[in-house]
């Protein structure tokens, strides 16, 4: 090194050190609070003292394949047998009393379809539960050991992803949105990290209860990037620091660590949804409410409350849950709900903050585990009457266009909006009545309009319907409205766009005896206005449907019925995906 370089080197070193020390002095308090957790890596060789554990080994008891989204078609992941197991045949079958002869209500089938869409964001909850269930030797569909699912599989790690395994994972994934499971998790999210740690130690020592672990991030107050993992040990690292040993289904065969500081009441998990991507930390404390547990025993109930089943007397209502409406975006984005009184729930993109103004409402972390920006599921107390809810779906946090579904469940209905095209920075507005009988969508600047669907259930002695209206593209700011009158057996749909639109209409009816009828008509264009009434009261299930257009805007009584032909065919049986 030249003398000149030696002269310049010392002052440069001094300047760098000074800047570093100033940076430490000015570091935010929140950073300092988590500084001790940043020193350790979840894959380091440093060893502590195991104070409690179970004999669970990710290389043996974890799955050999990683968490996935839509790696296969997935349509067979859930079926009637799964819903009979969850909710009881009397609540989901319009005809039949067993898994073998059950014909599902249209509401039940819609709920299945939306769960399958939801799983595009990952199946981590199913992985976390099933790995522990295999370890415990618990039965699913008459099987409990890996070798009973696949010939030659001596341990869970040997299993391959096939149809029975995908069904097993999907079933326990789907339980996360049910009251009996999420209520306990909600209690633990309000606990201190040290209390969570103590519960795990007690579990590992006592063996009376076992848990999966829930982790999430909180950004602007909103739950983000939920993930489920399987804890199996606690290691004391000294000075109030502990590590929870976990199986993370994004990392097959590896032992990972959730770091907990009992002194500072902080926790940290260093991970990524894809091992090949840059890792991103989950960090929390007593204020974030992002570390929780779910009991395995809550996944072992003989029957669960049904979020979409009709309220009725007798056995049919034995597990129907009439307490809450469920709002769920199956895809990335943000939701802001506004009720009829103007109270809000969810993320406000204008103020960049999370609101919780609706009494009795809940926000539930969605656990998929693939790092997608799926918003929480929102539960709102159910009331039959009242003004519609306004739903704002925001793409403020998006980097590219996404395709999403908005689903609303309540007693006797599953309704919503399919194939919502949401652009970065875009805000879309929808409404839904509390009884699910009227929905609307207001188009954004590009005019893309989703399909609007309404499914109904009125009990085992009455037909169950699935109505779908779509195929149009509105002018910016224009609104399409769909409403249903089950008593009069009329379906209404209209828009306020001055340009004429051609609608696609599909009706599926499941009769009380379990038989099905289909009606479909594309590019419906009757009369002079886009204000239609479909009378399905006299439809024979095969022929045309009576369609009326309100040409004068004074009601449908003085307008003539047009018999629109039935172009529909029964859907093709779903192909096996493996």
C-alpha cells in the first residue's frame, strides 16, 4: 500500500466508525427492542438446552413435499363426504343421509368451490395439522398410518402428493375458518409471547394437548401473510432467550426456529414462503397479536357449526350458525366493509389504516403460507334486516393485476363475485344485502365486470338454486345489480349503463329428490332496456325460461314474456388431477 493510501485510510476508518455509532444511537426503539432476536439465525449451529420436546422429527414426521398452491387442478380436494364429516348430512345434503348418497345443497357446493379457490394461496394449515395427526396416529377416512395411504410409505416423509393426500390436507386446511377452531386461536393471539412459550412447554411435558402455531405480520394494523407451522420442542439459549423448534412445511426435512425473548416479550421467525427466495422476518411483541396457537383437539370434533346452513327448527338446524356473516376475499388485495350505519371494518386505503368500528365483528388471519397478500376473513354479526353492506376492494398494495373472488356466507346462502380483475392501485365497489338477496358491482375505469352469483338453501323439502349473471362489460362508474325474490320465484338483474349489454345467464336447480336441472343462455338481449326479470316458477327444468324486459321502466306487469331457449348442458364430470 502506498504512503498516500495509508494516510487516507485512518481518517476514512474513523468516519465510518463514527457514522456507525451515530446510527446505533439514533436507532428506533422498536428496532432496539428486537435487536437481541436479530443476532441469531434459525439455521445456526449454536446449541442451547432442550427443556421440553416431543419425539417429532421433520425428516421423518414432516412431509417430504413442500407447501403448494394450485400445483394440480384441485377440484376433487373436497367433496360431499368431507362436508358430511364436518357439518352432518342433515345440514348439507338436500337428499341422502350418508357420504355415499349425499346430494349437496347448492350453497354447500359453492362453499366447497370457494375453499378450493382459497387454497391457491397455500395449504400450510393442512400440512401443519396433518403432520401432527400422523405422528399421533389419528384416523382420517379409516386410515391412520402412512402405509395405509400409500403402499411402501414407512413414514410421513415418504408420502407423495396424490388425490387422497391432497384431500386430507385440504380437509384440515378448511377447518381454520370455523368457529370451533378460530375462537381459541383468537384467545392465544392476545397472550404474551412468554405465555405462548409456557403453553408449549406444558404441552410437550404433559402430552394432554398438542398445538399448531400461527404466525403473521401486521402492517398498518392489518393481518398479513399468515402461516401455520408445527412446534415440537423448546430450547433455552440463556439470558431469557428461547427457541421453539418447528417443522415448516415450506422447508421439507428441516428443523426451523421461532425465537422468543421472555425478558423483552418479543418473538421473531426468519423464513420465506419459497426457500429459493429472499427470506423475510416475522417479528412481533405484546402489541402485534400475531403469534398464536390452535389446538389439535379442536380439529377432532364430531361436528362443527355450519356457516352457510339455513336456520330451521328440528335436526336440520342442529349445527347451523346464524350468528355471523362471513366476508372473504379469495385472492390478494384489501377489504373495507361499511355497514348500513356507516361503521367500518377492514383496511382504509385512503387513510392507510385498519378500522374496527362494527360491534362484535372479528378479523381472522388467513393461513396459506405462500406469502400472498391475502386479507383477513371478516366476521360480522348477522341481522336479517337493514341496509346493504358496502364492500371496497383495494389493489393499493398490489404490484400486478390479480384475479380474485369475493364471497359472502350467511344462514341459507353463499353469494358473491367471481373473477374480479383487480389492478394495482385500483378501488372496486360492491354491495350486498344482509340476507344475501341483492348484490351490486360498480365498474372501475377499465369497465371489467365479474360474474355475480347467488346460491340458496330453503330446507330439504324445497329446491336449492345457484344463479349466475355475467358476461358484460360496463362503462366506468356504471353499476349492475342482481336481486332475488325466492317467494315469487323471480330473479332480477339490471344496469344503469346507457349502452346496451348482453348478459350471460346460468341457473342450476337441485330438486328435493336430488335430481338436477340446468339452464344457460349466452348474450341475452331482449327488448330495449337492460332491466330484466326471469320467472323460474314455471320452468320445467329442461326447456326455455320466461324473460321479461321492463321497456317503459314502470315495472314488469305490462311487458310480454319472451321464451328464451335453454342452451345449457349438464357440466362434465371433473377430471382426476393426478
